[in-house]
């Protein structure tokens, strides 16, 4: 199955703004990880960017994985770029 790399940005004051959605976000990521749809995901240390790797059948499915996340739906992630990735190692 193809892999897709996602780079996104966080909103201003992310620590305060994410609080109401954090548990739903983490619960969903756990489910996606167990299902094999998320390889890895997390913020940069400065909390400016998010990086993730998704397994999805195509770009449409990968975008759905990103856009169904509570952080996207509630403006915690403000934008993202998605690219199909060829894993060499």
C-alpha cells in the first residue's frame, strides 16, 4: 500500500487551543495505528509543524485520514501538504 508524508502547521497558542480536542485526537491516532493506517505522527519540538506518515490506498484516502482528525476539523492544524512517499529503507 502506498505511503503518504504529511507536513502541516499548527495554530497560534496550540497548547491552549488543542486541549478540548487532544484526547479525541490521541484516541483516533491509536485506532489508526492499530489498523495500520498511521506509521508515525508528531509535532516538531517547537510546536510549529506536524509530521506524519500514513498508509492509504490513494491520495484521496490519505487526505481523508488527515481531514477526519479532530485537530484538522477544529483548526488546530491550519494547513498541510501531502506527498506520496517511496520508502527506501
